C-alpha cells in the first residue's frame, strides 16, 4: 500500500492504491508536485528532506516555474532515515535521490566524507561563505540560530537574561519559582540537542555550570522542539534553552506570548545542508535545484518560508557564530566521544 499526496498549489490530495506483488509493503509517503507542462521531455526529480513540505511547497513551485517540465517527488523524512536511505540505496542499487536537504549537519558531512556525495561546480554556490561549503560537495543553505525562548507573561515584570551567563544567574536566582518549568532537548534522543550542546562546549568553557543549574531547576527534557514551544507559550514552562530559532519564530507568529532571545555573548548558527548524492538518478536536476536554493531568489524564499536569518543579518553582529562545515562535525559520530559528552551532560544534570 502506498500513500502518495499530490501537491497542486495550496491543495494536497491524498490517494491510496494497491501496487503489484513485488514491492516492499512498508508504508511510505511522498508529496508529488506535477510538472507544469506535459510533454515527452518531462523529467522527475526525487528529493529527500527533513524540512516539512508545508515550508518548502512554495519554493518547489517557484523552481518549477523556471523548469516547467520537472515533476518533483518530495520525501519528508527524519534526518537519520535520510542518512540510512542514501547509504542503503547507493550500496544496493547504485541509484538514489537526486537532492538531499537535511538539518543534520554532521550526517550530511559524513555522507560526503564517506563517498556518498558528488562535487557540484556552480558559480552561485562558489559565492557562498567559506564556512558554508566543503569540497564542493556539501553546502549550507540556511542560517538558523539556537535561541532561548520564554513566556512573556511570566517575564513581564522581570529582567530578561540576554547572555548565557545571565541565563545561568537567572536559573540560580529563581530556582524555587521556576522548578519544573524549564525545558530543553534530550541530547540522548535529539541529534539537534546533542549538536547544540557540543557547540556550546566549544564557545563556553563553563557551559556545564549552566547545565548543572538547569538540573537544579528540574529541567524537563524533550526529543523535539514542538512540545517545548507549546508549553512555554502556554505558560506551563517559563523558559526553554537551545531551541532552533526558525521553529521558534514560526511558532511565535501564531502565539504572541512566546518570546525569543538570541544571546548577546554568542549565538550559534546552524545550517541545513544540501548535497547531490553520488548515485543520484538525475544528478543534473539535483544540481539545478541546489543552485536555485543558493541563488538570491532561493535564499529570499527560504528566509520567508522558514523564518531564517539572512546572511547579511548574521554578518552585522559579532555575536553570531556560524558552525563551520567540514570533517570536524563528525566528531560526535564516534560512539566513544558521544558517550563521553552524554556522560558529562547527565553528570551536570545530576542524573547519574
């Protein structure tokens, strides 16, 4: 049984049908963007992405206006599922998706480092900052900060913490009032949470003192940001740490009681990485879409759709620290180093 959703403008139509006998019967979902013209020259581009189709639909439609004979099959997947699918399909079939777009910077770099990506020569991509590309294989296409979120009503008569040190002091000062009202990612279950705390360790030597104070405040841990955003906006929680800023800005538009802090001492900027797999069935299309996302039109659309910062905005302040794309990102794919980091985390939270 396949469940395929066809995307036509703002309407998604779901169709289910039974296929032939010789199929993998595990369920999968794809969003189909039909070509705008129907000719014998029509082609199909397959995309694996961790970005929800609701954010990327208009971007794909704009791309199709420039390439009207291209149908797009869009698979919205978890980051590790993308990583596994590329490896499995490449090793077994020598063919896989034409373009991959993922927020798991480390896994994307690992794919390239292990030989699962191909080089892309494109003038637009060459103009990306040096920290946003590696070996002409992986390209950072978004600028998304790690932020602190807070409940505006609770803070209406209190001073907001604007640095990591002030946040730590806040946790200490209001420890009894905010007990069980602080939230962050569970780094044992959230790759993004692990990534952000690893970056914190690079920028703030005493980050473990802050983590310890979160533990003393009875911090609640979640594997995704949605539950944290919902509970902070509603007042169930007072504050949330290291939340992806693009998600927070989107949520805050519909929930005005949610406030956002980009710390003034340093704010980590992560990038969703695009790459063209080595065994892409239609690499020309994958490269074309990659170039489109890196173009001014593509960047403007990404900024609008996912509420990311523009490159010019991140250049205006020294507080923004872009995570450099390169082999250093795969350090915590080493299980020993990963376990050591998680052990430090649990010890600081007084979980051990």
